[in-house]
C-alpha cells in the first residue's frame, strides 16, 4: 500500500511510513498548537520531496498573512504557485458548502496543478455555518468528493481543548468519517508548557500509540522521542512515573555505593 510521506521523519515513523494514499486525516488540536504549521509543512514537503502538488484551503486567514508566515519557515509558497505545484485558496465556508461548491472552487486548480494533497483549514470552521445535524452529512460529502479526486486530505479540526481522550459529540461524529486522527495538545510538565502529538487512530495500519513531544522550530515541526517517563499526559496532569523515579533513585543509590 503506497504511503504519503509527511517527510517529518519521526511522524512518518509513527505512521509506519506515512499516511495511506487517499486517506482523509483529521488533525485536531486547540488554537496555537501548530496545526496550520504542520499542514503547510505537509504540503510544502509534498512539493519539494515527493513531487506531489498540493492545495491549501483556508477560511481563517488572509493570503498575505499565510505567505508571510510560511516565509518565516523558508517556505516560498508564491514560487510554488508560479511553478503550478501549489494553490492557496482563501474562501468562505459558505462557498464550499453551496451545492457543488467544492467542485466550483476546486475543479479549476485541480485541472491546473493535478494535486495529490489537500488541506482544509479548518473543517471545524464549517460548524459555524451549518447546524450540528447537517455537519456530519456535509463533512461526508466533502470527504467523499476529495476521495473521488484522489486527494490525500488533511482536515484541520480546532478543538476548545482536548482534555483526556474525550471529544465532543461532533468530534466523535467526525472521527467516524476520517481514516486517521492526529492530535496536537499542550501539556504542562514541571511548570513549563510543552507540546505533544499522538496518532489516535489509523484505519488499516499499525501505528505508534505513544505520545511524542514536538516543537515548532524555525525549520517547522520537529518531533522528539516519546514521553516515556510521564504518566497522565492525556489527562493533562502529567507526573513522572513512580516506577521510573524509583528506578533512577535505585540506580543512583547503587552508583554511589559502587564508587
Ligand atoms: N517561524 C516560527 N518559528 C517558530 N515558531 C513559530 C513560527 N511561527 C509560528 N510559530 C509558533 O507556532 C504557533 C502557532 O502555530 P499555528 O500552526 O498557527 O497553530 P494553529 O494553527 O494550531 O493555531 C505560534 O504560537 C508560535 O509559537
Ligand atoms: Mg491555524
């Protein structure tokens, strides 16, 4: 089964090679956790490392702001657009939701650049425009449309805050529609705010179940080793695992003795 590499090495490792081709992936997290950054990096890496053109659809930001933010990571989106490898679409959810809205908006860029990847920033934004009951149906329609166009999609879902593993009703509804879910969440460890990433589900594939620390660096998202010695990170109140602490105490006690 071909994989779609994010080219973020540790993330690809967690995904056993990358996303499955054509899958709809939900990228969930609260504001400021790095969703937009990760999504842009996925598209930019697609262009520069996998020869896979991509489309970025946003309801949240203006073009200038996106070009500028991307430039800060050394991602030249304008150049990619000129080379027909990238398209930035800033639009309103209403347009996408109109009958055939998806097609109207996306058909031309699809013909022009033959994209393999797409990001919707954000799917949760649609919630403001449609009743909760309609949300699932509209999201389903959109996801299916993207699949018929052979696009591997990254659908951003902004959550108030992910506490533990609990999701809202809509999020639970959404989670059945997507093939893979990645969450980004802030964690407080020893009085400092850090960030964690986890693959919650991946249909049809094994994946890393551990929570891994990540950081937003000037070169983009960098994933670090798993938080092996912390418990309770998902519940938001991590503490160093007792066994680990005990083991360290024992080790240092023995270390001293043997000297
Ligand atoms: N060029 C940069 N270098 C390092 N960190 C950055 C850079 N640009 C943004 N960030 C960090 O990324 C955070 C926002 O990330 P973003 O992807 O916009 O989050 P989200 O889309 O989840 O709201 C900022 O709060 C900031 O800490
Ligand atoms: Mg964002």
